[in-house]
C-alpha cells in the first residue's frame, strides 16, 4: 500500500534493520506529524460534538451529563441565548432595505451567470451559498437597524470583514511605499514588523491605555473635540472600533511583510517597458503589479480570514466583551458560557463557529482563491 | 501616493515628500504605543492618574519602583511564568519544526496512497475509544479495545478498500486543521489532560502547541522543499546514502532560511498564545500572557506593572524579529505563493 521512493537506494551498511528503515522511510517521515494532527483534530472534534448534545446537570454527589439532542443549538438560534448569539432583530431602516436589495440583486445576478457555466452539484452548492449569504446580509441589516442589536455572530463577521479588509489595504499601501528605492527602507520595514510580535493580551491593555479619554496620551485631542467624558469602552460602536483598531494595528504587519517580499521579487522589465510606453502609474499598478501579487494577496486574505474568525484575546481584555455583550466574538461568547458551566452551549457555539469558518474558507478557495492563483 | 510607486528613478520631489510623510505617520502609529508603554513603566501610580504626562524628567520624575516590584518583590511570580513561557514556546516550536518538516519532506518527495477505508476505520476506532472513555471505561482498556476492534475490522475488510487518498489530500487535510477554532477543541483537550492528570503542567501546553503549530510548519516547509532541485538527492541516493542521511545533510542545509522563518513564526504564536493557556493552566504552568492579564486587579488595572511585564515579554521576540527579518519575509513568501 505504500509507494516506495522513486529512487531505489542501497544503504551503505544494509543490515535487516537498515533495509526495513529504508523501505519504511516515507512513513517514518510522515507518521509522527500525521499522528499528532490526527489525534488533536479527530478526538476533540468527536468529543466536542458529543458535548454539544448534552447538558451538565448537578446530581447528588456530583454532576451528570444529560442528553438533550439539539436543544443547545435551538437555544442559540431561537431560544434564550438568541439575543446574545444572533442579536435583537428590528425592522430594517431604509438604508438597510437598500443594502439588502443590492446584495440580493448581486447574488441573484451571480447565480444566474453561474447557471450558464456550471451545472449539477456545483450549481447546487452555489445556490446554497447564495442563500446563506443572503440570510447573513438580512441578519446584519436587521440587527444593525436603529432598534436592533447585533449578537456575537454578526459582531464576529464585522471583525473579520472590516479587520481583514483594512489590514490588506493598509499593508498593501505600506508595502508599495516601501518597495521604492528610497533611503531608510530597512528602518521602516523592521519597525513596521513590530506589532505582530506583541502578545494580543498586551496589545489589548495597550489600547485600553491609549483609548482612555481623560488620562490617556491623546487627552488634549479629546479635549479639543469635547469628548473628554466620552468613554470608548462604554459606547457599543466605540468599543467595537477600539477592538478593530487594536486588531488592525497588530496584523497589518503580516500583510505588509509578505506583500513587500512579493513586490520585491517581481521582475522590473515589464514595469519599465510599460513606463517607456507612457503608461501612468495607476495603469502600471492595475495591469502589471497587482496581477503579479494577486496569488499572494489571495493566500494572505485566506489565512487572515481564518485566523480572524478566532479573535478572542482582544475583546476579552480590552472590553471584557462589553458594554453588555456588544463586543463579544463567537469564541469569547463560548468562553463566557463555559465559565457559567454551560458546557453544552459552549460546545454548540464552537461547532457553529467551525461550520461558519469551514463554509467561508471552502467557498473562498473555490470561488476566489483558485481563480486568483490560476490567473497568474 | 500609492500610485507613484512603480515609476522608476528618479522619484519626483513631491512624491518623495508624500512617501516619507505616509511612512512617517505609520512609524508614529507603530512606535508611539511602545513609547507609551516604556514611559508608563517608569511612572508612579499618581503620575498615571494625574492625566497624561509624556516626557520623563520633564513632565514627571521617573521611578524604577514598578520594575523593582516585578523583579524583586514578585521575583518568583514573575520568573516562573517567564521560564514557563520560554520553555513551552521553545520546546514546542522545536518539536513542531522537527516533526513538521519531516512530514513536509515526505509529502514533497514520496507518493502516498493511503486507502480511504483504512483512514475511516482508524477514525471509527478512535471514536469508539472516545465514547468508551466518556462512559468512564479506564483508558488502557478503552485504547486496547478500540485498537483490537480496528485491527479486526481491517483484517476482515481490507480487500474491499479501493479508493486511496493522494499527497495533495493529506497536505490539504493537515493544513486545514488551522481552520479549527481553538475554542472548539479546548474543552475536550481539557478533559483529556484532566484524565491524564496533566492539567496545569508545561507538558500539556507543549503537546497542545505542537499540535496547533504543526500545520503551519507543514504548509510552509512543503513548498520550500518542493522548490529545491531533486537531482542532488538522486545523486546521493545512487551513491548509497540512506533517506535519513539525504534529508539531514543534503536537504536541510539549503532550507535554513525557510526553517528559520518558520521557527520564528511558530515561536511567536506559542509565545503569545492565550486561550489554551487560560483553560489548561492555573498556577504552576501559567505563562506570561496570563500574568499580564492578572494585573487587572480588583483595584483596577495596574498599568505600571503591566507595562513592565509587556516590555520584558516582547523584548526577546522583537530582538529575534529584527535580527531575522529578511528570512521571515522570504520564508513566508514561498509558502504564500503556492499556498
């Protein structure tokens, strides 16, 4: 069942042990790593699924796990935890209606277009994705409306979309600036790398100090704006913004450093030829530079997207999820519930998060990433 | 500003000024928080609470009392988490790097065709063991029973298993483990270590970090190994070198930049990790991120102590990052291009 290496090898001193070691070498290389990953993915996943179907009950002499079926999931989506998980729904505002209409029209157009090129299971998967996205936008529109309140699900999606988008744009801008042959580049690239090295807990406390409007370093600025008594962490959107600023501050370097390396490994001839032909700087970027770094960009966005869904340290320390539950991410929500000994509910959130990340990552790979990598 | 980048030399003066303005702004954005951290660590509580004071010796009289408190009064409560962080991060990164690059080399060079049936069977036996464990069967019995069950089923059905997975499938599966949110695995991991009596030990953290960082190593190093020419290895094989010998003395030396970048990357992840440490440790094995979070006492956050702790925590990684910055960019790029 194992294909041996393409090259037949004779060991210098082939005892029976040496011969066996040689024959088994492919599996000896792979097995330790595969075994560790297998144990750590399969075992917890199975057990977690089981936990998400039970409830911890105190019984005489300790506790027991009572099987409750899908109750934990139902509780999150339609039951008592709905306000914290999904949010408070309200009638959409006119702007909300417009956004929803625009999104629905876009998805419909996309589906109609793909109906001509793909068929069968692929089309079915796309239709399902379109339905899920439409539902997501509908949810966002209704919870973000004036009397609504977004739950941890919507808040996490906001963190991912805004955070990763801003990190990419900032990282790309800085990388383009640093890719020029200017004195002092080395200094800038080392400095810009620093935030990535700091523990997220530290970043969170740091930004708590910086966002303090009365004792923080920007007090003169707040005073000039008349915001001294305003507290970022007591205002829902202020607190979310603070979390996002911390996240962007920390992770822009990741985009920056890899994009800069990609820009520097790009060959200069096409750019020089285009400039000689009178292309504007924007045309050079649009038609030469950007296509060249598209595959790297796509991978970076994918990695950051996957990692961003797991955000927990920043909101936990910066705002403790507050005010109320305004800044709670899904992971933090699961942790808070676990601390309240609701193991089943916590596992159910974790499983839903896994489902969301998987759908997002797989759709991204199939619809965006393959095309971006193939284009180059 | 960004549009001017592609124009080769000479850069117009206006663009040059704009570039430095933008880069200078971001430098301020990056460095000012770090400066504030350093300044705060030199303040007395009264200086922190009396509003913003920016420059030591001018605005306020700097004091080392916070540093003294952390290093003298709290000595062991600081040094123990520090030692834990250093040990856990280094050991787990080394193990992840060794096991991960071996697996990555295997995936880059040998064709694997494991039967899908065999994998499912293995997963099934594992599930049986888990269920048995959660029903309070002692773990040796559960492990042996599941192994016997799996082996029996394999004997009975091996001829039926036809479909095989490819290297790409294995690599994708390993890399996709990064998708798993830690919170989805942390509770079972907690239960597992509780059963093994490993809660609040460095061993538990090392095992956890190895498992969560291994996929990164496989992902980065596989592409690195694939970018190396295979001819040299073939020559060595003809000369009678063993596979391990080839890996050790022909493949690894030219991969040093990739290994360094990958090591630094996983080290930073393990060094800064918070969620697993929060669940799996309480006192003895506590790491620095938890110590920092613990300075948020009932009397409110102790900013001056916190600043000291954050500073001593980031100095080693920043020193490494500055020294190895070039490797880091290149190593990550190879992985990101093929992805």
